[in-house]
C-alpha cells in the first residue's frame, strides 16, 4: 500500500506532463512589428518564344515592343506596330525580404497577360519592379523556367500539362533599394499570430524572467511591448536571446473548417460533441415527362389530340438515428458520419445542425 501511494503521484505527474502542450520557440508564435516582406510588381516582355506569344489582337504587347525598340534607336510608326508571335506581355511579381540589401538576388514569378499559348523557352527583358509607393526596388531579367507544356495538332486538338503561361526565374531580380523594416531605437513590438490571453501572459513572464522585471508588458491579448537596447549590436544580441526563448501556448478554441468551393472538411483533434441524436437521410424526387397522341377511330371524323403524361416518383433513403454520448471524440464522429454514408457537404450540414443545437464544442468556420 505504501509503494502504491509513492508511485501514484509520479504517475499523475507524468500524465500531467504528457497532456501539456510542448513549448514552442518564441519567434514561431509572434511577428515582430516592422519586420515584414514587401510585395513588388512589374510589367515586362518575354521574348524568344517559338511562335507561342501574343497574337496581333493584343495591342498592348505590340505597343510595349515598339516602346522598347525606340529606346534602342529603332523608330516605327504607330500605324505599323510590329506583329510578332515571339513576344508576350507579362506581369512580374517578387517578394522583397525584410532587411534585404542592394545587390542581393530574389526569385521572380512571371505570368502572361495576353493570349500567349506558352512561355516555354522565353527570356524576360530587363523589367523594373516597383513597390506600392511607385519606387523601383529591384530589376528583373533572365531565362524562364516553365513547368507546363502545351501541344496542338493541325485539326485544333491540343494537350496541356500544368500551366504553360506562368514561370519563374530563380534569383532573377537584383535588389537596387533597401527598406529599413526594424526600428533601431524605441520599444520592440511583438504581435501574437494567434491572439490568446494566456499565451500573452506566458510570453511576458518568460521575457521578464530572462531579462528582468518590467522589460516586457502586454498591452492586450495580441500586442506585447518590450524595452529593447538602443545600440545596434546589443539589440542584435537581445534578438538572438529572444530567438532561443521557448514559450508554452495557451489553449485554442477547437475548430471545424469547411471549404464550400471544394467540399473539404477539416476537424481539429480537440473537437467534442455533447450528447445528441442525429438522423440523416436524402429525399429524391424524380419527374419524367412522356409525350403521346390520341388517335380517333377510322371514319369517325375525329381529331388527333396530343397527350402529356407526367410521372412523379419520390424516393427517401432510410435515415437511421444515431446517438452520440457526452464528450464524443473526433474518431467517433468520423466513424459515425461515415456509417451514415454522408458526403462532405452532408457532413457539414450535420455539423452545422449540431452547432445550432448547442451540441458541438467547437467553432464552425466556412471559407
């Protein structure tokens, strides 16, 4: 009996440790205000296509080619714009990483704007990439890598694999202007990716235990303010120490996510239902129309009368009622719904009905 009393607390301690969420690195659960990516966009021309470029009706492609030729001293009348199937007008996108410096290379994505059939084998001409402020932050140029292909026959039949009108250029843009994202002086602001009061309190407690009291404070359940060093070298060391800090997240409300466009249903592991009875069945109504005619007897001087016969058939599947006990887990929910033969859309209808009945312990999100 004494041995049992000694072992029981140890077992309970191990079980409590297993049920607790594992601590996560701090920078995995927060975003540093001011440290962010910046989107760049540009308009350019892809040349060298084997006859798969924009057709003559795409006027802006021909105008862009004419403007480019003027920069090299080639003068053409606006009435006689060049008509080349080897050129395609494209949109160019890139992401400027935080703290990026001039001279660094970034990847770019190229997408056709006209009716080009394929960008395979093309090369992007020098294209300026601008930010939302209209300033040029990078210059892009290079040969495209296209993962798709399209082949056509003489009779109009064609085969398309993946998307041949989009491609990438790895390291195809050179940064020309930098953006100072992180403030080098003043307080450091951390924003929780998943706002939670307990997570905010755990972060503040962990930082104050490492650096001292009143270094960090929580303004609300999402925004944390930290007094960081002003000196650039000390600030970098401070950020490195924050990067090694681990924090336990607070519990999050379970969710059921339903994609109405694809019919995808995702249920988190913590979803539970209260005791409820569920019945599900389909009602199918089939209406068929048959046309006929009524012919008169010979020599009766009657007239042929058209007839319309309608047949209505109602079929209802058997709907067995199933009882889910209190605290039913995710596995039980899935097995029960599968046994009813429900599709993903029908599954969502069942879960929505459970939520309206107050029997679903989760948030239902429709995207």
